[in-house]
C-alpha cells in the first residue's frame, strides 16, 4: 500500500508501475521500491577514517609526488580535493592556499576553500571566498555558487539582502531550493499569499521537468507540499 501511494502521488510514469503493483502484489512492491524509490533515498555509508586512508594511500602518495615534481595550481587542487574527501581539512586548506599562491583567481581553489570553511562552520570566511568567486564568475557552477552565497547570508542573519538575490537566482537558474527559501522568507514576513504562489510554482515546475530533474528535486516538491498544506 505504501508503494501504491508513492506511485500514484509522486511517480509521473505511474500507469505501468501501478498495474505491476496491483497484479504482482508484494513482489511488485519490492521491485518498485528497488527500481524507483531506493535511488531517490538520500543516505550514505562512510568508512572509518583509518580504512579510507589505507585504501587511498597510493592515491595520496601520487598526488603529493605530482605537487613536488610539477607544482602547478592544478596539482595542489587535486591534492586538496583528495585531502578534503578524506576529512583532512587543515591539510586540504593548506593545499588550496598553495594553489591560490600560484594562481590568485583560481576558481577551483577558491571553491575548495569554501567547502573546507563550510565544514568548519567558518561562515564569514565562506562568505568572503564566495564573494571572490562571484566577482570573477557570477554563474559559477550554474548558479550553485550564488545559491550557497544566499544560504550563507541567511545563516549569518543578513536576511535583508537575500530577497533580490533569490529573485535573480530563480529568474536565471530556476533553482527549486531558491523558490523554497523565498517562500520561507515570505512566511517569516507574514506574506502568506505570496508564499503560497511561490510554493505552487515550485511544485508544478518540478512536476513538469524532465525525469532526471524530477527525481533529483522530488524532495523539494514534498517539502513544498507539506508547507503549503500547513499554510
């Protein structure tokens, strides 16, 4: 029954799957869960740090050798990315800084520093690095840089500067998360009707998108529906 509900409510290609669920019953539910629901669940399994280091030791040695032998910004960024993946944030930060010493406007190095400082919850540093990125390339990562900048401003309590940035992000990139944040901002300002309109547009925008984008943004649709119901 859970899979039938999920199929009818959230799956745009529901007709074929619905017949499968009706006729195959429990086996059909298992097939549907594995094929349609499981890929959209957001969870991850993290190996212990010592095991990750052991498994990627040769990769680390190779990156460190490239830094010593070649020493361009590119090699430092590769080393920084690897260290960051392994949770070695201070070493990653040092590698990105070395890359910036070589190329002061290297966007990948700046983005690496954003991610490292975000992990350490150094929001002022995140804000400064994002400002540098957006000054060099306003459309960095297809609007992801701008959206992260907006979220950082909100976390810093700088709400008064956010609304025009959100409207721009929605207009240029049509980011579902930006619409959701704008709706939440309107709710805080007691602009309930404006919030409802934004949420409705968000839901229909996701539902009318391509299959890949629908799956990727389905959790925003569910959250928007929940907020709209509460309103």
